[in-house]
C-alpha cells in the first residue's frame, strides 16, 4: 500500500494532476508499463527527465515575396503552412477531425483512459507501442517533431517506446492546463501534415480545393481529416482510390456519432474526392516564380540582412520558416514591358545573351530585371543572372561596358569647369604609346597603344564627340581630366568591377570602358544623371514584416547628392545629343520624351550596350557572347534566331532598350531635363539642337579599334 501511495504521489506531482487522477494514472500506467517489461524505477527516471512544460517553437510558416503592387512573386518555405484561428476553420472540418481522431476530445482530459487502456492491451498483445493518442497527445508529438533539429531528436519524437508515451502524457497534461480545447484543436490542425507538401488546414484547403479553411464543405473536410493518419498513403493526388475510401470512413464515423444526418452523408459520399482542375500547384522557391532571377537576387539580399539572423544559415531558416512578408520594388507592368522587349528581339535558342534592367531615378528602386536565357539547368537555360554582380552566387560578373563609360568622363570634365563646347581635334587614329595619364596613385601609361575611331573623325565639341562616340576625342579629354577624376565620379555613381568587386582599373583606355559592369550597375549610375546628381543605392527589398505584422529591419532607401545638379544637367544635355538624328542613338528616339543615352561596343564586338534614361526611368541593355571562348558577335552569333549583322550598341542592344522604355514609360507623366547653366554650355545656347560649330569629317573606319568604343 505504501508503494502504491508513493506511485500516486509521484504521478500527481510529475503529471500535475489531482490526487484522484494520479491514482487512476498510477493504476493504469505503471502496471501496463510492467506488461512491456518496464519497472517502476524506470518510470520514475523517465518522469524526472521530462520538463514540466512543452517548449513549443512557433510552427514553420511560409514566407511571401511580393511585388510593389502586392502581387505574389514567390513562396519560400520548408513546410507550406498558413496558420489560421479556430474561428477560421469550418465547423465540418473540426467535427470530421474529432470524429476520426478523438471522438471524446471534449469530454476527457489529457489522458483518455478508455482509449489508452484499449490501445495498451492491444499493444501488449501485438508487442508494439502504437496508437492510443488523443488529439492533445498528437499535437504534442507533432510539436516535438517540429522542434527537432537533429536526426536523433526526430527519431526520439516518433520512437515506439513507453518513454515517449510518458513524455507525451506529461506534456499533454500541461497543454490541457494551459489552453482551451478549441485552442488545442486549432493548434493541431495548423500543425498537421495534410500530404502533397501541405502543412496546416489552410494551406491544404487552398491547395486541394482552392478555398479557405473556413469555406470547406463536408466532403472536403472529411477528405482532409482522413489524410492526417497517413499523409502519403491517403494523398488524393497520388492515391485517389485510397483517399476516397478513407474519406468515406470518416463520413461513416461522423454518421455513427450523430454529427451528420444520413442525407448529409449520402450527399458527401456522392461527391468526387477531388477536382484536378482546382488543385493549385505548390510553387515553392524562386525557381517556380514568374520572375526567378529577380527573386533569387532578392533572396540573396535577405541572406545578408543581420536582422534576420546571426549567420547565413540562421537567416535562411528564418526566411523559410518565419512567415515573413517581403515587399519588393518590382513593378509587374514595367517587368512585363521588359519581358515583352526581350521576347520580341531574342529567341531562347540564341547563342548570345541579352539582358536589361530598369531603375527609377531618385529612389534606386529596381523596377524590372529580365534576360533572354530562361532559368533552369536544361538546354538553353541557365542559373546565371546576367544583370548582376559576381559576388551574388548566381551573378555572372558583367561585361566590359565600352563607350557607355564616356558619360563619366563627360561628368568629370564638366566638374572641372570644362564646358561642353570644348574642342579637340580627333584624328582617325592616335598614337598614345608611352603617353602618361594621371591616376589616383600616380601615373600610368601603355607602351604600345594606337587606338582608332569606329565612327567619325575631325574637330569636335564634347557634344558632337559624344553624339558620334569619337574614341580619340575622349582619350584626349580623359588625359586632360586625369583618370583619377573619372574613377571618382564613377565610384560615387556606384560603378565598380563586377567580377573582382574592386574599383575600376585606371588605365589609359579607361574612358572606352574596359571594366566589367552589369546592367543593374550601369542603369543605376545613369539614373543618377537623370536625378540631377542624386545617387541612390539599388533597392529591391522595400519592407519586411514578421508573422505578427511587426516591421523587421531592412536596409532603407539610401540616397545622397554625389554630383552638383548643374554637372548632371550638363551630362544630360550632352547625352541628349546622342538621341538626335545622326547620333548613335538617333534611331532609338521615340515620342515626346526627353531622352538621353549612350552606346557601348567593346573590343572585337564581344558585347554591345545601350544605356539611356528619361527623368522618370533609366535602363541598360546588353547583348553579349557569354560562352567561352568569347568571340566576335559578327561571326557565328544569332539574335532573334538570325545572324547578327550590326553588332553595335545602337543596332543590337539599342532596340531592346527602346522597346523596354516605350512600354515602361507608358502612362507616366512627361518630365523634362533641366537646362544647364551658361558656364557648362560655353558658346552653345540652351536652345541649340546640333552642337553648332563642330566640323566633323565623315571618315568611318573598319576593323578593330584597339580598345572598346562606340
């Protein structure tokens, strides 16, 4: 009697139940534990090891990545789950679950003595340790599985041992003392596995039936309630016949218990188990997004955000399990315009790469990011994002940017007080062998360098030299400004080597674009000119909220004035001339917009660029050979399924830029550039349209230019 009293007191203390319940539990658990060869001391030891409260971690919840208009870009998750409150679960779903899993759920406490006795006797006869768990104990088991971080913890959570059953009982009593029955049922239905990659009743309802959990019908509820016992075996997608049998079993049980009428049961039994046309695919991750490259670049930014975790691994887990809502800068309308342009001018089977990025001046918001090669690992597919830098895991690392670099030389010259009517005699070829150029660290020179023009030669102002992209003019102008001044301007506008992540090389040919840059980098730099010298770091993630709707820190918009407005106004005036008839971008001008831009063609035509802007938007497009060994685009390369015959910035990349901008600007207000002051214009009036006073000599050259050019 004394030993029995000790057992009662032991279970009363450790299970946190009344003396009467402790006596009942002692009379049940310890003798039946002995039936499977377990002694009283082992029970005591097990109880001592079990904490009094279940340290339940929040359930894993999927994260949403949204475009600027709130439309979905992607779900990110390890478990596809959307928690809902008890009131958001259809009564039929609650009733079906209770009927098939634990019909006395609302009558018993944490331990259903009737069910447990039957299960333990059956288990003893079978030599197993299964069954007998009520809904609260099942919730405990699911929670332990959810909390498990190691293989050993996962195995312990499902081990067929009396220790696990005692642990579940102890935790179940604590749960029953903490939460109401309605709360426990809701927690269970939010945690359960409903097959085909869905967790929780809301995700399951949306996946199988395209409805919310609150709107489930009786037949739908019965099917979902039946899945939980064996999510793979009763999966209606892969095992529809077994799913029907299981659903009907649930309906029969509900009828036996008087939960539904015969008419309701018959109606539900006649209902098809699932309508395949209403099953929503589970689109997990960026690979399944309509915007995979943009999405993956967003994720790379999240994984660098210390507010999401101390390590990359911690951040990755939080992103996939924390139920975050991530708002981004992507504008689906502008993205669609860029995609339509790529679709119009390229084909998936092309052996060249085309890419374009669109940025909003004055904010840094990255509105669109598109490329010709689809995402994937199949033929003609790629995991490389050709719009971004190499430090990002999927980034390609950019291409030499050719004469688009001349814009930064123009800015450096204007900043030094050189007016845009400044004249230089620009011969067809110039010998710069051994000529010294000042850098930020001293001097540099090329002992064998005789670059040529690829367009015109003659005596030019800065305006017309840009208009025709005259190499020998800008090589001489860059010597006058010094390479350090150009490098500083470019750096302040976010330009760097996209492969090394270091500064652009200060070499004699710097103004002709020998550094590796990306469409994102170049479009954002040109957006700084459009914003009158206001540089904004590219911004993709605009806001993050956690599962409770609380704001999570994320790098905010970061803008600063890096050029005097009048300097940027001067650059805009010069690059506007490029878009006039006769300029290298003259065939790309459209509408009544103020347009400015610059072509870029690198040595041997390995890549061609066009970067341009209005006060509203800036975009950069590139077409390149991205497959080693890199070769001239003129020979053996296709774009839009045809051989490339005009491998220039204006003829190849330009049309992609133009079509993108036409669509992107549709519906936006017409804005104008600000006229530069007289000190910038020099002898050119603000109303001049052709850079009066230039006397170009139309002497096109062919063959290599010994350096990148227009």
